[in-house]
C-alpha cells in the first residue's frame, strides 16, 4: 500500500521524482528535508529567507524568520543565514560549496502573501544545483508544484 501510494505520487508530482517520503505534517517534511540535505552534502549551512515560515519544531523554527515565534526557545541550529526574499544577488552570494540547503517558499504565506519572482526561484534552482546543495521548496501552503515550474525539489 505504502509503496503503491509512493509510486503514484512520484508519477503525478511534477518533475522526475524518484524518491518519496511519506509524512503527516508540514513540519515533518521540513525537518526531514533539512536532515536529508545534511546527510547528502555533509554540510550544515542552511539559507533561509527574511519573513519565511517553516514551522515550529526546532529545526524548522531555526529557519523561520519571525522573532515572535522564536522567543524564548533559543538557541537554534547554528549556521542558518537569512537573505532578503527576492534578492537575487544576495542569494547568489550566499550559496556556496559549504551550503547544505536553501529552504524557501514559492509564495511566502505567514509573512504576508509575497510571491517570489520566477527569476529569484530560477536563480536558486541553478545556484543550488551548481553548488551541489539541496533546494527545499516549502510548498505546504502552495501545493506541490502548484505555483512553480522551476524544476523538481532535489537533495
Ligand atoms: C509554509 C509553511 N511551512 C510549514 C508549515 C508547518 O506545517 P504543519 O502545520 O502542517 O506542520 C506551515 C504551517 O502553516 C507553513 O505555512
């Protein structure tokens, strides 16, 4: 049953998805993606965006911007760098060979309804691929591939 479901999901999802990991909540997906990225790259540096929201567990909260959600739970994961959402130059500079992952929403939901420009997302896709880093597309609010055509999520 699980393998059939995974296979079907792989077929209906956009892109060439070869692996599926089933979970119940957005935070589980993000926690797992952050861990998969570390395991796959051997790096810890994670890039997130100003006004981004990724959930309230410790890993996901480490990549969430708002202080209001984060106080008084410090300290969080080290080596998380926040860049302005939409700033192509800043994200290009931030992504380097030590980057494990960029985690980003195609449309920021909790931080206001802020859609990313296609150029911003395309830049992240290309720069993470070039650096061997994971792109974690947090589509908890926007649905799988619903707002994007930037290529599949990859680790
Ligand atoms: C963008 C985003 N990521 C992650 C989460 C966490 O998802 P869940 O509440 O299903 O764990 C949310 C919840 O609102 C969200 O908006």
